[in-house]
């Protein structure tokens, strides 16, 4: 797959835990994606607006701005209203995650197949 096609499948991983970053890389390594990283909510918003990823995997409990607030801010930005943003959290899925505008919720500990299926579904990969 060419470099131009890969850019269409950039995935922003918003996570402050190095183990989880490595987990995502290993779980998704054979999919046509490249990774961008943000360690906090403020960087997540900035990178979303400057780099325009194809989807976001958003931890909820992150520094500076939590994942809910970051997602709400992203959703208010032009062109980001339908961007797939998947909440990934050890917290239970409840009203606050649904009302924040997440496309989907994946509980931690993350099951590899659930993660892969969600990424493939939202990126429309076969």
C-alpha cells in the first residue's frame, strides 16, 4: 500500500501509559494504519486539528484535559463532527461517555479482537 493511502488511515492514540501505546501498536501492526500519539487531552485536540487523523483511540483518564472534555472540544471543530472517536477506559461506560460524542466504547482491559474489529469497522477496512 502506498504512502498516500496510509495517510488516510492515521490513528491518533491518546494515552499516557507507555504499555498501552505498545499494546495498540502490536495489536494493529498488520492493519494499514500509522500512528500519531498524544499523552494528554490538550495535545489530542491540537493534533486532531493540525494532523486530521482518520480516527482517535481516546483514553478517558489523561492529564491536562480528560478524554471526555477533549472529545467534546474536538466535536465542536469544523470537519470533526463525525470523526470516529473511540473511548478506551477502565471506567464503566455511562451517561457521561455517551453524551460526550464518542463513536464507541471499549473497556479496559482491552481485548485485541474488540480493538481490531472497532478500528476496521470505523476505517472501513475489509
